[in-house]
C-alpha cells in the first residue's frame, strides 16, 4: 500500500470516528425521540464504518497510530468548531501543536 493511500485511509477513518461521535452527541442532545433514535442509529453505523475502514487494511496500525491521532485531533476540533460552535482555547491550541508535533516525529521515524 502506498503512503498516500495509507494517509487517505487514516484521514477517512478520522472523519468517520469524529463524525460518528458528533452524530451521537447530537442525538444525546436532541429533544425529539424519533430524531434521537435516528441519530443514534446513524452514529452507530458511521462508527462501525470507522472500525471497518481502520481495521480492514493489512497494516501495523500501531505504527500509524501517531499519524492517526493527529488526523483525529484536527478533524474533531474542526467538527467541534463548525458543528457545535466551540472555539478552541489557548491551552487546546498549544496542546494541539504538541499532538501534531508528536505525530510528525512518529510518522517520520516510521519512514526508516
């Protein structure tokens, strides 16, 4: 599997996981029972898709975990901002920079 393909799969997995979490969160806060049930079912399906996407490829996921965590963090923060209107704090931005830095260190080390 090419590096580009692996990165695209990891990014898709991060979108599915963070997106599924956001859908379940929306369901928890929904006031209509029918809407809540539909959001829970949809969230469950999206999270199942995440599990399949991240586990189907024949890779050592542990070696790619640092890169995945970066994708998950960034996608989760974007969803948090755009879907829920939550602005990142200074501490979150600093911590996020550390997460991205750590992911780069792990990702570059796995190149060898």
